[in-house]
C-alpha cells in the first residue's frame, strides 16, 4: 500500500511541533520575534494537506477506498499475553478533510495574528501556543488509537487553557481559562471511563479492533450503550453541548484570533470529529439480527445515537435563543458556535456523520471569517466589543463589511451559500429520521421529531440574531462619533484571510442545490457505510455482500430514487432512503423560509424601526429577555448547586480534617508521648535498674571476695582446712543418710 499519505500526515503534524519548540525557546531572539516560523510551518502543512485532498479524496469516485495504516509499539505490559499500546496513524477521507480544515484555518489565523497581535506583550509566546494548539489537533486527527486520541485531546485542552488565559493579568481571563479547563474535566471523566471499558472488553485501543469487537458480539447491548454514552460525555464538554456549554462563551476572554481557532477548527471541532470517528461503536447493537447495527444498516434505532440527537438538537435552539439577547459581538458569535455545534452533533445522532462533518467543514470557514472579522472591527473600534456603541462602519471598513456579510449569509442558510447546503443535509437527515420511526412504530413518534423541530426553529433564530449583529455594527448612524472618526480598515495581513474565508463561505459547498452535485463529493466519501467499508475498518469489518451491494448501488448516498435501491438492501436502508429522498426539497424550503423570516424580522426591528420599543416591561417578552440575559440561569445553577456543593464539601472535609483527623492524629501523638514517658520510666527503673543492680551486686561481691586476698600463707592454710572440713562433713552426712 502507498505510504505517501502517512509520511505527509506525519510531516504535517511534526512541523508545528518543531516550530513550537524553536519559538518557545528562541522566538524572542528571531526577527519579528519569530512569528513567521509557525506561520510558515502551518502554511507548508496546508500545502501538503491540499495535495492529499485533491489526489486522494477527490481523485477517486469515493475517495480512498481503504485507509492507510502505520503503527509502532509504544507500550507492552505483561509477558504471557501482553497488553500492547501502539502509536497508530490512519489516513482516510475523514482525516484528510480535517487536515485541510485545521491547517487552512490555522494558517489564516496565524497570518491574521501578525497584524492583530502586533505590539502585544509576550508576542512570541502567543505564536508558540498557536503552533502547539495546531499540532495537538493534527495529532488527534491522524491517530488510529483511542488512547493516543485521548492524549492529544487533553493536550488540546491544555492549549486552550494557555490561550484563553493569555491575558492572565486580567481576572476575567484567568477565571475563564480555569472555567474552560475544569468544565472539560467533567466530560473527560466520562470519556476516560468509556476508555477503561473499551480496554477491559476489547483489550486494545485501536479503532479497527474496537469496531470489530462490536461486530463479533463482545459487548452486551447495555454495556455498549453505557460505554457509548461515556464516550459521548467527552464530546459534550469539548464541543460545548448542553449543559457543559458554559465554558465556551467565557473563552472569549482570549485574544480574538484564539476565538477563531477554538471555535472554527480545533477544540470544539474535536468533539464532533471524535463521535464521527466512533460512529460504528455508537451505532449500537441490532438485537434482532444479533450483530452490530452498522452491519445491518439499522443504526437509526440506537439509544446512544438518539440521546446524541436530542442533546445536539436542544443545544442548537437553546444557544440560538441566548444569542438574541447578547450585545458583545464575540459573545453573539460564541453562542452561535454552540448552536451550530448542536447541528453537527444532531446530524451524527440522526445517523449521518457525513452531514455532521459537512456542516463542520463549512461552518469552520464562515465562522472563522466571522470571528476574524469581529477582530478587525474590535481593533478598528479601539478594542470596543459592545455593538451598542457601533454603527455605520460599512463605510469605514468596506472589506470587513463585505466579508462579514457573506459569512453571515452562509451561517444564516441563505440559498447558494455553503452553510445552506450543509445545514439542509443535517435537517433532511433529521426529517427522514423522524419519518423512518413513524413508519416503524405506526404512530407519530413525536420524540423523534424533536431534533428536527429544534434545529429548524434554531435556523430562524440564527438568521435573526446574525442580521441583528450586522445591522447594529455596519448600518445606521454611529453611536460613538469619536471612535467612528478614528476607525479604519485593517491591514492586508488581516483582510486577506477574511477574503479567502469569505470566498470559501460562498463556494465551499460546491453547487449549492439540495441533493445536487454540491453534496456528492462529501457524502460519497464520508457516509456511515463508507465509514465501515473503508474509512475506519480492518478487513474483518467489511460488511456482508448484500449490504455492500446496497451501499455501492447508491443507497448510502441519497441522490437516487428509491426504486433504484436493490431488493437485497436491508429494510432499514430502504425505508430510510425513501424518506430521505422525499425530504430534500421540503426541508430546503422550510429551512430557507425560516432563514428569510429571521432576516426579515431583524431588518424590520433593527433597521426600519430602530429605536422602537417592542418589549413591554413586565410582559412575556420582557420576562423571556431577563431569562436570556441571565443565560437561562444555567451558570447560576452551576454556582448554586455543583460549585456550591463542591465548596461545601471542601469546608466539610476541612472541618472533618480539623476536628476528626487532626484530633486522631494529635491524640495519637499525645498517647505516643505518654507511652514514651511510661516506657522511659520502665526503662530507667526496671531495665536500667536491673542492669545497674547487677553491676553493683557484682562490685559488692567482688569487694567482699577481695578481702579474702590477704597475701598471708597462714590465712590461706586456715581457709583450706576450713573448706576441707566442710567438704568432709557434707560427704559423711550424705553417706550416712543414704
């Protein structure tokens, strides 16, 4: 097998790491404090990623039919049947697409930062952290081991801590980075438990081994569901899903380029990428067929995936409503990111990792453009972020205005923009998911309708709050005349990335027609069935002949009529394919209508009737506004319940330590002192007394015996006679007695 993709992937990953090492130790001594070094390293990685993309992914009808593998033994524990941990690399369609996303956005963020961060203290360290962040995400992408993924996963979390808290002298930034770090530890605890279950059941962390264990029935259905939910918990925190979304808006305390990198291509994308990569594991077990649901195509009934869909759908509408009431332009975009991540997660949950990844791909481009555009605005307004102090900036910032508007149109799902086609793919999948379950149950299956409903309503809110943002910043009269007079367009190092990202926001989806060629190149290479058939499989995971024939005929890619699906296709595929085909245009029209209504409402309220009060004090809308401004009190609930409970537990533990533990320790110490005193007295009077008494007795006896030694012969003769007399008497008495 050609190992060129492996070599290029390793080189793409190693370059930012080398740049980080040089930059962090020697950057301040280099020209321009070394900002060109990590920028060039990531730029070279982008060139190689694009080469892989065009030669491997677009170079064949279905991209790479089989992934390229490479592994090296890292740890071997035990002798008879050792537990082996490998350093594994796997390159396939999915990883190559992610390589392009990460290197492209990261390179443009590096380039943008050379203008935005100019003159900042610790300038060289900032670029070192960016390079390490990029390396961490690239390592997470290319590995084929869940343990190695977890290591890079945690390294991404460390980098986010360093970059969010880059302005660590600000209390808000220091608090934000700690909040992000600790919140992610909550989800990562579940992730780690899932890893331990995998290690126990499978005995390996390799993706092919994990998926093969599901196919071979090594998991009970209950344990498989529990392990899948634990793994998903990691994505809930990393990709900011409800209720662990609270860290992401506060992450805006970091420099704006960091916000673009976190929100578009690195940290938050890691969670979505992970559940897509683990999709065959999350798909569950087909009890009726007695094998992995991925092998029968019946993964639409997975309890784990349904939970994922509900969490994603609810997060989408939850965050979208909060964004309506925000005035900090970065906070609006932050909650927008949370909402769009909900779309991606929901797409995976309703059975289409391709749709979720497609939206991740398009969203990364226009959201990076929006965040970098907000950085251009903030810099022009002398670091002012409150949209209520802006207005009329389209004349002062023409390039920023046009690029920001194009990215907003893409995010709002306007036809012929990339966001529309990826969002339509997610919504169509969600609608077909509901139709499939209606047919299956013979009822309304309303619980399966909720993910679609949530995301459809979120589409209207998205268009509304984004155009509220655009109108408030670029249109109307300036609200701060002094800041407006001194505003000017950003330098080319900042506007060129904006123009590149805006162009991709328009054309990134190809031909943006529902079900048209725009989706072919992505879905044909990243459908769930391709995941098993090529992207993530060992030879043991190749599906049955009937399933392969159904998928290869087009059933995996929803562009053909239902009558073209062969009879050998599993019933789940046929029913779902039929529903998907019928849902294309209705969902496209509904999503477009929601977007147009949101845009029209925003223009009516904020452009044509600016200044008019629509929210009456004490009314329903005012009550809702209060809830939105306070973020539905989720942060307060965290402070009042888990955080307060943690503090209470800390005080309780301190009290127990002080009253109980210290008392036991101090009592033991006092008891020891008493015992030592008693032992000392016993030692002195008994042991030492016995020793001293023996010595004194010997001395006294010696003194008595010494007196016998007179030195006169007559005394000795007398004593001898006396002794012999006594002996004679004793002998005679003894003899007569016997």
